[in-house]
């Protein structure tokens, strides 16, 4: 029976959302982690939201009118990076090469749109997805931990302030470029609109910024002291926690000493040119 790969439509939202929930529940309960998709409603809303996002593109796999899985690819213009996820296949259809076909469709869409840098955040407890991504050409770049805890609201003597205007955005983008080789302008502007982006200035130079502190937020800082200041200044942690590179012992240990816990591990994986960030950073769930 042949497998069809086609664009996701509104009528598919519920099926794709339910499969996402089932797939994540199966894998997280096997490993004793909380599920990335805590309820069926969450899974459905996630698909609905992505379908309504002009920078997201999604396809599904179906056989004989039965939906078996789906995948999304996201762009963050002007960033050259395209991001894959979520990718989910119904647990009963695992092992039939459906994941590979969905990945091939997403990678070919990314290449058609001239993205040579493609990234994703993988759940390392799931060896299946690690093998699939590796076979597709992805390279493990950075192991991560999702850190969970209460905002520190510390009276740190170095303080951060809100990113307010185009000038602030431009200096933060320059810092991002010097760390990563490109800016994350779109995500920073969205965080500014939400009033959650803040920055640190020292002698009128920016030494760090955070597009919020949370699972969909990123940050760049010249030093770990600056990164701590950004984290300590957040009055809210957006979502279930935020990712920290596991190799950044100083930040992980500082968070643990401040009552944070490790929620779950993750892996940042990439295809194409990759510049290891030249400064301490916090990645988002996307990259
Ligand atoms: C990850 C997921 C999408 C994979 O879907 P799938 O249809 O089973 O994937 P495929 O069968 O195309 O590919 C899996 C590959 O891993 C291989 N594999 C699995 N376990 C392996 C192991 N322990 N060692 C070596 N290879 C392994 C399979 O043989 C297959 O490779 P092949 O096609 O060359 O034989 C699916 O399992 C899923 O939805 N999981 C839950 C959600 C999730 O984790 N999503 C990814 C988030 S990062």
C-alpha cells in the first residue's frame, strides 16, 4: 500500500495532534520523563498554531486515508537557519520508514528554499529518532538540559533592562551575529512585542540579551556572569523551563544550587555549516 506525503490541512489538525500526543506519551512514559505534549488538547493546539504560522510548513503521511504521522519545518527570516519539528509517527506505525519519508520531504523543502543550515532539538532518550536524524545527515552539536524552577528575582547588583526600540534590537542583533554568525531578529522582535526581552549594558556596550527566559526563548551573553544576570532578572519563566547547554557546568551548577531541577535532556543537532557559539548562550526548543 503506497504512502502519500501531502500538505496538512485544517481538517487534519485533530488527527495530527492526537498522533503527536500518543507518540510523545509512549516515549516519555517508557523513560519516566514528563511528556513534551502533556495532553491531547496540547497536541491539537500545537498543530493548529503551527498551521496558522506563515513561517511554518507542514506535511503529513497517510496510507489509505489513514493519517500516520506529520512533520513541520520553520523559517526565521532573516536567519539562514531552518528548523525541523515536531516530527511524530503513530506508535503502531513505527519502523515502517515513515519517519524517513517525512524527514526527506522536510529536508527537500528546506533545500528548495535555500536553507543549507538546518537544525532540530532531539529527545536523546529516543534512540529511534537519534538514528533517524543521524542517517539523514544530522550531527550532534550540543547536549542540553531543560532547567525547571522558580524565577530567581534576585537583587543582582548588575541589572538588565527591557529591550525597547530598534536601536536596542540592532545592538542585540550585533551581539548575536558575533556569537553565531547571524541574527535572530524575528524572534527578538517577537519577544520585544511581548515585553519579555531584556539586555545588559556595561559602559554603553551591550554584554548580553535574552529574548525572554523560557523554552521558546534564546539568549546570548559575553560571560557567564552576564548570562546569570539575564536569568536572575526574569520575573517569569515562559513554559515548562529553559534549555541550558549541558557542557556549561558553571550555569548548570549555579541553577542547581538555586533550587532548579533538571526536567529532561535534549540534543541540539544540525546539518550544514555550524559555528559553535563563541559566547555563553541559551538555545530555544527550536535551535
Ligand atoms: C522518531 C519517529 C518519528 C521515528 O519514526 P519511524 O517511522 O519509526 O522512523 P523510521 O522507521 O523511518 O526510521 C527509524 C530508523 O532507526 C533505526 N533504528 C531504530 N532503533 C535503532 C537502534 N537502536 N539502533 C540502530 N538503528 C535503529 C531503524 O532501523 C530505522 O532505520 P532504517 O530505516 O534505516 O532501518 C517516531 O518513532 C516517533 O514519532 N517517536 C515519538 C516522537 C519523537 O520522539 N519524535 C522526535 C522528537 S525529537
